[in-house]
C-alpha cells in the first residue's frame, strides 16, 4: 500500500513540476508579438488534430463524414453556437446519406 502511494506521489510530481517550473521562472518574460500570435494558434491546431481522425471514422462512409465535417467547419467559421454546429454536422451527415 505504501509503495502504491509513493508511486502516485511520484507520478504527480513528475507531471506537476514541468508545469510549475516555467510558470514560476518565466512569469516576467515578455514574448514578442509574433510569438504570442503563433502560440495562440497551437490549441486550435491540437484540437483539430485530435478531432479529425474521429470525424473520418464516425460514419460508415468517408464521404458523408467529410461532408459533415465541412458543415461543422463552415458553421464554426460563421461563429455559430457550438450546439448548432454539432446539430448541423449531424443533420449534414444524415442528409448526405439519405439523399445519396
């Protein structure tokens, strides 16, 4: 039981320290504007890379999945509410599979 506790404690330290150290040491560091802009796009790129494989395997045909993804992307670019984006993508896939 003690070894399990020590293992969890060690894992917590290993995952928390790499996040804490830069936060404490680099808080006064001023980044250039181009670097801030570059870093602002990283969450979107990571989110897209996590979502895209799921989109392709979400239906039985890749073409309907891509169509639903295009509908979702279009609605998201129009800055529509997230619920509407999801419902629109589902309806797009349904319409694509029904009509074709």
